[in-house]
């Protein structure tokens, strides 16, 4: 709890939320920006309780970190519980895979990383594969897109 709250405080300061002065308003502003109850932010910063999943999701978005990092830092899960796409894969799996260490992800991995809902994932993957195919971005033996490609957020 202490470590997680300290981590969140550091993120808040880095993002310009004034939590050090009595009337800084950083807690209220963060709660408002995230669309969560101020009490949830206060309880976290006072080391009283961890936020629920939806509050963590909202805080992660506003603080510019992944929900994965938020959950790991909170101690609710470990990095092994939430492996990154492509980490530690061997052998054939579902669909084409990026090569280990080449910085590529498959359209299916990109959909997962971007949080595309399951109900739209197949369409996303098919469209991405079609775009890669017709654009020439995918050459023989290349089965992914570069990890650094922006999702346009």
C-alpha cells in the first residue's frame, strides 16, 4: 500500500498535480480529470485503501501509465501474471507471430495491446492484415507491425 501510494504521488507530481500545498487542489483535480470520486483518491493517498479496477483504469489513463503497470505497482498482480504480448513465446501459436526481438507485433497482438474489444477484434485483425498486405508493408517472412507505431491516440 505504502509503495503504491508513493508511486502514484510521484506520478501526480510529474503530471503537475499539486498535492503538496494545503490548497493545491491536486487531489480534486485528479479525481475530476479521471472521472472518479475524490474520496477514492484521498483514501489511496492516505494509505487507507487501494482503488477498485475501474478507478485504477481511470487513474492510469489520466496519469499516462498502462493499466498493467498500475495493477503490478499496486501489488494486486505480478508481471508474470500479466505477461506482455510476445514475451516468452516459443513455437507456433494462434496466427502469425512477430519474430523474437525484432520489435514486431501481429495484428492480433496489436488489437490486444490497444484494448480492442473481443466483439471487434476479428474485424480489426482482418482489416489490419489486409492493409499490411495491399500496402506492401508486409514483406515475405514479416508477420507483424513495428511496436513503435503510434495508434493515433
